[in-house]
């Protein structure tokens, strides 16, 4: 194994200080005080953030957690080579985005880390895939290791241990996981490596929740899980369109479906669409994988799930324009929420981006408020020449965003939006005043009683 330091039983290094590496290392450091943890990244600003009182990402309870272990058995730095050299286990948690052109994942960062591991390792180590990767990525990593390692006696055993974190509940997901998935080769060395990693998790996770599989099942398991979740969201969103057309109510439909034990109630909330860095990316990865194995019909099926998601965003944005007399040119629209979901400042692939771009193309003036997304992050999404940034305003409160507005459009399900004084807000708005609830989080009957014109996902306005 590696060079565990001082009194620590083992040293574990996370390469990548993003949404996966930082929170995962922090939770493991809390429950495994006998281990030393490094989190390393080449981005100095990101590391400075992790060493400060304002972390580079927002997650409930994460700041307090980091401060309780930082400097004790958790350390953040940019010294990647040294951290790898010292470690017994190296967790690879770098970003694996989709390619800008073509299909599949961009594994440039993964390949770079694999070479760094080979060059920095003078003792045998366990290498763990934490990022979402295509099936058989471990095979590529092993090839890079064998081609680049300096000492023939060094053994680098690759495991797959994908994360199942939901932004906004990452700490909770890590402290009380539904399952921990660990996959390895079915060789004596592979099985021993799986046992070593499982022992780490057993410090706080019940053995019944630690699932061990072969390497390829673990790699595919993450893709399949996200694909099934995305499919459920697109399925209920496809039903929301039918509900609006027929007079059915999507909330009542959810109760019917959710009460069926074969289906369950999870991921049956109709909305403007799913976003974030996982579902779309992993669906595209699955489509690419199926195409690579010449499974065209399977690829087409999962691509259709993505198509429904795009359709839902466009359908909702078009509905805003249609409801406002087919014209939003010069009208003020308050946008409530820009993150892709509540309890995070992450805007990656947020449905709010597509809806806002649609409304801007139609000539609307946007007044955007999100409690956790900085103005610079918002404006970054509208740098294309087609968008007039003079018509985009980032507000510091929901109340100022709605002043003189013709409509409110809710695009993120922040709890704050449920508690606003909508009677006070309406007094400052233009008449008629509209509310478009893209997350179905408000009391629509009460809003109608206040005089709002309400449009909600999956509900016929005449039936409200």
C-alpha cells in the first residue's frame, strides 16, 4: 500500500474538489478519524475556497461539517503529486462532461489523472472511480497505468464506487446513504481491494447497504440509475401535458400512481423539466453506449426521454407567452429561481436558462431572483449576441423582482417562494397579473382568490 503518515491507519486522496470530492471527503473524515484525507485540485481559487469561511459550493450543513474536520484529518491543497504519492487509496472525482462535439463523455481530465497516478505512485494503491464514467473506463485506466508506471512491482487496482448524491441533500445522502455500490474485478486482488474500501464505509454505513458487484455492473449501475430517474420525470411531464388538455389534475394523478407499490411516489413531481449535471449527461452517455453496441432501438428509447424534457421546457415557455395574449414584448417578467433545483447554487443545464432565453427572444424584460446564484453566474448564460443584457436584471429580493411586473414565473422550488406575501406582491404588479408555477409549489386556489391569473404544470386553469 501507500505511505500512510504518522498515526493514521490509512491515507485517502480525492482528486477533484468539486461537488463530489469535497463533500464526500468531508463526511468520510468525520466518520473515519483514524484515516487521513487529502482533497486536491489544480484550481487554486477552488482550493482557497475550501480553506475559507465561504466554500466554493453551497450545500446545507456542509460549511459546519468541513470546519469540524479541516486541519485535523482533512486537508485541501493543490499538491496533487504529493497527495497521490502519500495515499493508499486514490478517489478520482474529476468532471466528466459530455463532449462539445460528437457523442459520449469527455474523459480528458480522467486520462490526465490516470497518468498523474502512474507517475506519482511508488507503492501499490487502490484507484477508485467516483465520477460517472462509461462502462469499461476502468479498462482504459489500467492500460494507462501499465503503460506509464515507473516500477513494475507497483500494483494499481481499479474499483468503481460511483456517487449517488443529489445536490441540495449531498451531506444527508452521504451520512445516510440508500446504498454504497462498489465494483471490482473478480480476481483475488480485486476482491481484496473491494473489501478494503467496504471497510472504510462500514465505519458508519450498515453492511446491508453496501452492495458489491463486478466492475462493469458498478460502472453501468450509475448510468442506469440516473436514466431511470430521468425517465420517471419525463413520464410524469408527458402526462402533465395531457392533464392540461383533458382537464385532469397532475397532482391527483401523482397520488394514483404513487399509491401503486410497483411504481412508488418518488420522482413523480411534474415540473418545467429536469436539469443539473447528472441526468442529461448520463442519459446521453447511455445513448452513446447503446449506439456503440449497435442497439439502435434502445438508444432511441432513451433519447426520447431527453426529447420529452426539451419539449416540456419549450411547452412551458410557450405557454407563458400564449397566456399573456401571445405577446410579452416589452413586458416585465419576474423570474423566481435560476438554480436547477433548491438548496444549491448550481445552474448547470437549469431549465430556467432555456425558459429565460425563450422569453428574451420574445422581447420580454426579465427580473431574476435566486437566493444562492450570484449575478455573475446568471449573466454568464446570456453572453450570446442575440441577447440584449440591458433587458436582464438580477434582483436581490423576490419583492423587488416583482415590482411593476406583468407576471411571476417560478422556475426553482425554493421554500422561500412558498412563504412570500403574495397579496403585498400583487399590489406592486401590473394588471392583469399572472403567476406561472413551473414547480407546482404554491396554493393556486388562494392565488386565484387574490386576483392572480394562475397557470400551473399539469392543471387546466379552468379547473383550478
